[in-house]
């Protein structure tokens, strides 16, 4: 039977409430397996596990209950190991790493910031900042729209300018928020966002971090921000003892 892993804690972590259920339909009972001074919160892994709402909520509920009693390293949804022995083997092998992560992440949460341009506002800003683009636009307009080659050149220049602005704004966003965070983890590049960055924040300093986010909104009004958090610090745990299915 495969083992579903919710999170990792110290073996001294208080016990979970009796009768707690996890993912699956019917829900699989949650249990704790120990190795040395570490413990993993697990359940049997259901066949054909999918990220449906009930499973996602169950995963989060188990982590919330565990984290309420002490530091827990959260695993991402769908983390499954071949069996309990595989989990305890990795706990033993990477004990030093997990102890360091438990110390570092205690009392901290994650905020994920995704950013994109308001297209109209970003285009207006790019045109305002480029005399060359404005001149070429006016020349095309005076020529009744310009030739195909002129329109193509203008379009290519605008696209390049917007992409350059996206890169600059991604850097500005991260630099503005880094001072209010303990650590930063960049998300995958191929997400469709100009920035997808997770910040590790002291739970007690969350308001300061959110205040910095609002300042970014004011200084970069052409950038749309999506804030997700507070979250368990998923982006600051890896590698885990199981691979997402």
C-alpha cells in the first residue's frame, strides 16, 4: 500500500487529534510514523488520487491541525511514497536537512505573489517612455497607417518594449518585497505571469509584508498583483520524502 505524506515534524510534536481523516473517498485515517527524532504525518494513499476539492481541503485540514500544535514541514498535495519504509528511510537519510528546515520555518508562513501587466496601462507606459515608438507611430498615422513593413516593425518594437518592461517590473517587485521577507523562492518561468515568487515571512510580521505589497501597487499601478497567503511554507521545504503523483 502506497503512503500519502502530509508533512514532517519533530517526533516530540504533540499528537494529532484522534480519529482525524485525510484524503480519499472514503477518507483514509491519518497516522504518524517516526524515525529517530523525526515524524511524518501520513495516511494510506487512495488509488487514482486526483486534486479534487474534497482532497485538497482534506490535505490542508490535516496540515492546519498539525501546524496548530507546532512546526510542521508541509508537503505539496499528492506527495506519495511507495510505502512507510520508504518514508522512514528518507527521514533517516535527510534528518539533518529536515531538522534545519524545522528550525528555520518555525513561526513562518509563505506568501505567493503573482504579477501581470494591465495591458492597456503597460502599453501606455511603454509608449510614454519611448520617443522612438511615439515618432514611428505618428509617422505611420501620417502615412495613413503605414506600409505592411512599417506596421510590422512597429509591432515588433512594441512587443520587445513590453517584454523589457515585464522583466524590469519583475525585478522591481522582488527587490521591493525582499526586505520584508526572510527568504525568496522563484516559481517556474513558464507560468504565464511576469512574476511568480514566494516569500517566507514571519507570521508576526505579516502585516508589514502586506504593507510592502500595497506600496508596490501604488508605485507600479500598471502591474496587477495576486496575493495568496498566508500559506504553509511549501516552497521552502524541498526536497521531500515523496514525489507528487
